[in-house]
C-alpha cells in the first residue's frame, strides 16, 4: 500500500480459520468457529502477536417442531437464534508503536545558512505487553413470519464488550518526558434491544407495506487502566470537551454545569460542585453524551395501478449535541442568534437567560451545559411519488419502461436543536455529538424520469 | 460427532504444518534506525540526538515565554476579548488554580527537555569530541530546565537519569536537590573543556550551540539565585571578561529583536529559525502572532501599513505602570522607552489607529513595540496566520548577564564593578551614567531593559518584591477606546499571595501520581 507521501507500507496478517457446522433436519443448527490471527511486527511484538478468537452460534426452528403444528395455520415460521463470538482488532495501531525504535523528527540548523541537521529520538517509550483488542458479542433473537407472509417480526438482544481497548497518548505522569506507547487500557460495554415489525398486504389493486424498527443502546466504559483517570477526546478551542472514563458513556461531554445568569451583572454562573468556593477544574462534570437512548426508523410504501409512494424516516432519541461554535476570541463570527442573542441579559432585560455581550467567564460558558442541547430528532429522509406509464402506450414509441417521479429528500427534520443539524459530529469516535458547525445536510427536491429501451 | 472430532484434529495438524510462514510477519521498519540501545554510537547519530534536544527547547519556548511573562507585572495578557485564552488571563490576574493548562504544559515540557538531555547523557557510547561535546551540551540544558523547575515550582522532582517505568511516579524533591544537580551539571560542562567559545563578539556561528560562556552564565545565575554572591560574581565575570559578547549597537536598540540581527553579538543563546520557505511550516510558532497588536480593531496606514506584519492577536500589552517606570527614569522621550513601546498618540503618528467604536481589550493605551513582527521578519507575510517569522527565539541575552553580574558584585561588596556593569546598560540606553549604585537601581534598570523578556517574575519572587508589585494585580482589567480607558472587568479574588511564591504542582500530576505532594498553600 502506498501512503500519500509516496512511502510504501507493508501490512501482513497471518490467519487460521476453522469452522464446524451441524444441521439436524433443518430444525437445529449449530456452528462453531475458531480463528487465530497473527499481526506483523509493525503492530505487535513477536511475543504478543497471536490472538485467538472463537465463536459459536445455535439456531432452533421452533416452527418445525411437532408441538408447533397447531399454530402453523397462521404462524408460518418462528426461529430462535443465539450466538457468541469474539473478534480481534488492531485498527488503532500503526508504525511500530510498541517499540523504542528511533525515529526521525524534524530539522534543526546548527550552522548559519539553510543547512539542517536531521533530528532523531525514540518514537515512543515502548510497551512490550501490547496485545489484541478483543470485542465479544452475545446475541439472542427471534424471527417470525405470520399470516401467510403478511407480517414479519424480529426481536434481538445484544451485548458487545470491547476488551483491552487500544488507547494512545496516555500519561502515567507529567515527568516522563517522552511519548508513551499505546496501551490496552479499557473495556467498553454496549447493550440493547432491537425490534423490527413489518406488515404488507393489498386491497384489490392497492398494495401497501409498513416496516418499523427500534433499537435501544446503553453504552458504558466499564474499565480503565488505573494509570489513567480519563482519556482525552475531542478538543474545542483550547479545551478538551469529550472524555473516555470509567462509568460513563464513551467520549461523554465534560464541562461546567451552568446555573443561571447573574441578574446583577449578566455574567454566567456555574455550579460549584466541589464546594471550594470557586469555579475550577474540580467542578467539571458529565454534561451529556452523544449516545441515543434509542433510534428508530419507519418505511411506508403504497402502490396503486401505475402510482407508487415511498415514505422513509429515521429518528434518534436522547442523544445530546454540544454546540462548539462560540469561541471567545471570535467576537463577530459563528454565533447563532438563538444561542447567544435572543433573550440575553441587558440592563433593561435583567432576567435574560443568555449572558450579556462581553460577559466574564465566557470561556467557561462555552464549555458548559448551557451549550449542550437535546439532539433528539426525527427526519423524513424521503417522500417519493412515482408513476409508471402504461406499457401499451409505451410500446408505440419502442420504450420498454418509463417512470416519472418526484422526491423530497432530507426535507423535513423535527428537532428542538437550534444548530444546523442534530446529526452533527466532529468525527466518528471522539467527536460524536460535537457540533463545530460542519456543513449541514441539504434539503433536496428531485424530479426524475427513468426510461428503459 | 466422531466426524467433528476428526475435523478438529485435521485443523490442529494443519495449524502446526504452516507455522513456518510466520517469519513473513517479521517486517522490518523502513529506514530502521535501530533501537535506542544501539543508536547513540556514531557522531552523526549523536548530532541527530542533539538536534532533537534543541528542537524540544524550541517547541517549549512559546509556553515558557508566555507563562512567565503573564505571571509578571509588565503586561496585560489581553487578546481579542475577555476569555480569549482564559489560561493566560488567569495567570495574569492571579486567579489561576492548580489546573492551569499553561503551567501544566510548561511543567511537562521542561521534563521533555530533560528526557532528551538524559537520552544523550545516558545512552551515548564512545568518547569522540562530538560525543563529549553533546553530553556536556545536554548537561547545560538539563541544568537549565531544572533551574526553571526549582525557581518556579521548588519541589518538582529532580530527574537526573532516564526513568524506568517503575520510576514514573517520583515524589517531590527539595530545592537543595535541584541546586546540587544544576551546579554539578554546569560545573562538569564548564570543566570538561568540550564546549566551544566564540572567536569574538561578532562570531555569529559558534553561539548557535551552547558555548562555554553560556554554561558559565547559567551557573552564575544559579549562584545568584541561591545568594552565593561571590561565586556568582566570579562566574559571571568570566563571561564578561571573555570579551566574546557585547551589547548590540550596530543599529537602533529595538532592531536586535528582529530577524535581520539574528545571532547578534548580544545573544547568549537563542533558538534558531531560518528564512526558508521550504521549512517555514515546521518552524512556525505563535510567539509574534500572539504579541502583535490586535489587527482586527485597528486601521493601518502610511509607514505602519508598509512595515508591520498584520493579522496579529493583540496579547501582552504593556501596563501603564511599566510606562510610568520608564518615564520616571528616562522621561517621556527616553530613547529606550521609545524603542520599547508606544503611547496611543505615538501609535497614531506611526499610522495605526483604533477603528471607530472598537475596543482594545486588555489595554491602557500603551502598545509594545519591541516585540512587533515586521514584514521583513517574515519568511512569508501571511495575514491569515502570521506565524511565519524567522526571528530567533531568545533565551538569554548579554544585557541580562551584565545585570546579574552588577547585582552579584554589589551584593559581594564590589560597588565599582557593579557601577561599571549597570552603566554599560545605561549608556547603550542613552541614559546618563550613574555615579553610585544601589540594589534598587539595578532592579529598576533590569525591569526596563528586560521587560516582557521572561526574567521579571522569578526576580520579583527571589527579591521578595512580588507581593508589593503584584498583590493587587487582576483586581480590574482595562479596555481602551479612542474615548478613553474603561475598567469593565473585575475579579473578587486576585493578586499575588504568599502561596504564589511557588507555582502549584499541576493538578493532573497530583491525580496521576500519588507520591507527589502539593506545594504549600495550594
């Protein structure tokens, strides 16, 4: 593989995989597998390169059992599934990060003129114990089909534990001087339910279907290496605003708890949680996270003669968004009227709920719960209406198939979040729910014509 | 079920049969430079390790400079508006706590310098002249870093060797431990005879790296800070009598701070930058970008528009008290005063005015001049990010050596030498020479000569003058408009107190390392 700078990068992985399957009369299914993966030297040392990842799954088609036969008239099929498995990942690693090998780092001029000496130092301080990050997933579920295929449903429960999570840039102490190697520092647990329900039928020429799904998610960091209090995530201006810490959702928002606007001065006031009489680091607390309580989706379709209609929407509930747009050093840009202007404190509006212009502690305000919003939303992703022209009409002009349609894409969003887009995210892991004003999804009105000759 | 067992057995056999392929995973690192155990064995490699130490110093410089000058009484931290860099503001107003980010970065950054130095001191194998020089250079910077640690934090740990992981959580050291290491490192470097000296004051080449005289200057300073006046006087006199350094007089006083006069005769040590577009991204820093006047509230015309690099952020504006101190000594038309800072009237005459209705935060109507970035300082004049100057970053200049020596001589009872040294400074500043000298004369001279040059805070603490000078600092903060100065921001808890004699051991360190104790009063 060639990197952007033109350097060739070699990656090798060495794997064994074995699988056993057992199927009895289509009623009982059993599967077991084991894989053994070895990473190359750029990722792990020889000592720890091998990871072993087993998996088992079982299925039971209940509807094939004798005792189920009386229900068969209306209950077409019912399956039970259970699975457990482990997987390894090293995607967080690169470039011999466990080793104390020397690396070039910068140029320094030791003589006058443009003439540099290449600098070199150990790339990291080393970690011989570095090993595979493992995720372990446990799943139980039912799938069912009823009423002659008209109704389908699925119920799943899952837990996914990520163990020995690879974490970079940990600090055992401020006096070490060098860069630490990544360590296997934490465990994360995700668990939840997934429900799916579908119905499809027709009334004469009118066909319709409805599908809905709902997933719940609970996410928590269950362990972190004792050498680390918390791992820093995304930053905003000079502050780290998301953190990875035991007992909290991954990369939760940590900031000051906004109390109220001081009616005397218009300055924001914060809760002194540690009771030391001043607002400082000790008062930082969990002020929200980007993990939704549940997400859901719904799809409706209908067709009558040549007409067809699709409506498709998704939603999320209970996720927070951290509005990281206000920077105290940018006085005149990037300010949302709803967030900083409406109902602000002025000498004539001393009950305002936003700070006065130029208030004290705006740097704390910018990383406080005042700028964390409920990011729950429901978006109608698409409403599409189509019409397929009658075949007999088309034959005359040698056209096989023609459909015209009009579509509203990403057109309706229902959310109380005042920013551009409640789905905002600074990056996929450490910056979930951090709104730095990224370009929002645009609303689209699409007219189309499909023709096949 | 028997079949399954057979499969498992087959899999197991297959696994064993193929293990010989595993050596394909042993991918050697590209351009592998070897491990740290074998690297430090050639002159070229040792030079690369030394370059890495110098780069560490250069990357620390910004934080080192900003933290110490915000803590002193020369400037307002200022910036675009209230809260623009809250960490600096809190240092400047003495509202900071143990969690201050600047203090934490400076603390860990000094240990990064020590780590780079320890790599050389502990790992270099061999005794070629290059290697001996590198080891002694590393000792100079290890001592320098410990000097900053002991004068700022007092009880931070001494780290005199590469730490094993089991030693990462050291407990507090005593100031005496620090001074012992500083003296032994610098004495060893001086006595090794491996550090070069400049050929003469105008030698712009040799002083790019640490010289014999730099080690002597650091050691003299360390003696003075411990009250060892005789030793300090002797050591600093060595630097002066070497004749290898001189006060800058080739151009106006203020020009010594600009790229044109990098490595001039007054430079004891400065971190290097080059006028090189190819490398400008790698040597960018925000020192002058931060300190340039706040461009977005100003209009530039005439001479100012053609010489000043615009797009700067307006931190570190001089206090009126500093201006007043200059006027008391030099008068409002003092040469050095006018080459150090400007009043608003002088600024306007130069071609810069505050935009109508605009507010200059953290400003009493005085504007620093000696730290401005000129267009001619820029590798590229880039107003969207004015961080591309090639002005070297000063760590120590000869004026400081003369003033340290004046103080040491006075305290040691050699008034004549003290008078000679302070008068050298005064003559260059176009002031009348003194006929007698007191400690207060030296204190004032040093404040004016070296304002906003990273020495004042440690001096005030050492002299016991900090509470007098800064007890009220941070009570209220000004903003300047064309109609006058407004004091729109107040603190209820402010000012230098007894506990500030030592900076707090960073909260993060206390959280990470249970062996460390807080400093008194924190």
